[in-house]
C-alpha cells in the first residue's frame, strides 16, 4: 500500500504518519525530515535547502524529485510507503506518477488559524520525529520524547511570520493537488481537528476498509 498524507503545515501530517507507518508497516518518508537531516549534517543538499526552508519557500522540484525517487528505490519501500510532505506541487505529483503507483491520498482538514497556533508551540523530537504540543498534545515528561527519550527541540521555521509564508505557499502550490488526486478518485478527506488518537483510529478504519476492497 502506497500512501500520501496531504495537508497544510501544522495539520498533523508528521504526527499521524509516524503512527500510521508503524501500524501498517510502511516506510515513512518525510521530505521535510530528510532536508532537516541534510541541514544538520551540513551536506551539499543541506546547504542548498537551508535558505528555502528558513524562508518558508519550497526547495526546487528537481532536487526533491531526485531525493524521493532514490528513496523509493530502497528495500524498505517494497512492501509499501507513506509519503509525508511530498508531492507539494503538480509537477512533483506528475513525476511521482511516472515512477511509482499511489493507491490513496489522504488530506487532513484543519483551518489556517489552528495550524498557526499549533506550530507556534510545537516541539519536535530530533530522534524519531514525533511532534508534541504543550496545549493539545504534551509529552508525558516535560521536553522529553515519550517514544525515544530524546530532548525535544523547536523547529527553525516555526516563527509565526515564516508559518504564514509556508501557509501561503501551501495554498498557491500544494492545495491544487487536492483536485489533481480527486480527478483520479484517489482522494479521501479526514477531519484533522479531532484528538490525535481519534484521527489515527479514523485513518486506520478507512485504510482497513480500503485494503479489503483492494484485495
Ligand atoms: P515539512 O517538514 O514537510 O513541514 P510542513 O508541511 O510545513 O508541515 P509540518 O511538519 O510543519 O506540520 P505537520 O503537518 O507535519 O504537523 P505536525 O504533525 O508536526 O517541510 C518543511 C520545509 O521543507 C518546507 O517548508 C519546504 O521548505 C521543505 N520541503 C519539504 N518537502 C518538500 C517538497 N516536497 N518540496 C519542496 N520543499 C519541501 O503537527 C503540528 C503541531 O500540532 C504539533 O505540535 C503536534 O503535536 C500538534 N498536533 C498534531 N495533531 C494534532 C491534533 N489532532 N490536535 C491538536 N494538536 C495536534
Ligand atoms: Mg511534518
């Protein structure tokens, strides 16, 4: 099963993807995480991507397509994968169609203001990528990841003005993907404003019913 989780910044893609990938034994591919790791390790890719990430802009399509194509060739993707943060433009989606098959695209629905509020107070685990929020989704122990025990960090692009820019870019370049995937009957919406556990349950129910249909 090859999935895409779509939604604006802060809609909960990372939160749901890491759990869903574990439940369904899918490779979780977060392009944002790949880029942040490249920035951390000061690689050539990281140096190129840093400016785009910190100004809320998209890294050029050609760079992203090459990264994802290479990642999808890895052995752990053979039994299925979950893309979190890719594709983000129609061109990326078209290129993805050219080299793999996508079974389903799930769009998380959350209003812009809620996204801004969530991101203003988000903490991220640099170890496993889980995200927390002191208001809605606090870690059990302050500043420590429930899952892997790493100390939580703040992301550099979560300043409110950068978040606004990321949301503008989402509306202009990424939201058209909803119609793109709707046209081929592969899009499902999920309410992203419920509690994370409830959203996960809804996603699991939906995927299980789809898997039965695909068999
Ligand atoms: P990326 O890392 O993909 O960031 P994003 O899409 O902006 O999304 P976020 O990670 O900010 O939010 P999320 O939807 O994962 O929400 P989360 O689960 O964390 O990309 C970063 C940058 O990399 C881009 O701006 C771009 O520069 C570049 N990039 C990446 N991919 C690219 C591509 N394909 N092409 C070009 N450039 C690319 O949750 C957010 C917060 O809300 C957390 O605090 C969480 O705890 C909380 N929360 C989650 N669910 C709930 C809930 N149900 N109720 C209440 N709170 C919740
Ligand atoms: Mg994310």
